[in-house]
C-alpha cells in the first residue's frame, strides 16, 4: 500500500525479472527492466503525457512530459530503493507501477 498526504492506494505488479515489455489483461503500461540500475523504459498502449517517479515518502523525484508511447528515463541519480512510477496517458488515465532501483 502506498500512502501519501492522507490518500492510500494498493500497488501491485508481477515482475518477470526480464527486460522485455509485457502487456496482458488490462495492463496497458510496461516499465522495464525491473529491478533497474541506470535507465527504465516505459511502454504504453496509448500516448503518454507525463511520467513521474515518486519515492515511497510521496516526494516526486523525477517529472517529465512526453508525447510518445515509449520513453526512456535516466534514473542513475536515484538512491537505491523502491519507487512508484506514475504514468498519465493522453486519454486521461493514470497508471502506477513500482520499480526497484539497485
């Protein structure tokens, strides 16, 4: 469960540990590799408007805008640990994925 400023949400993601994107069921966003060292790739079935990397304390560590369905983000400046990737798509949907930075 991820909690910030009085709001909480459950976040779950099955990780295959591979570096290939997987779309299944209603999962329209793929974040890989996971765990990650220097970069993460974000692949969406829809065009992405904004991507945020959020610490478990709720602090936005990285915030970037884009208009592409795939995007690569440099995470080499992040401390080791768990983070939440928040992806807002152009169709107005928000998706959350967790990543481990090692």
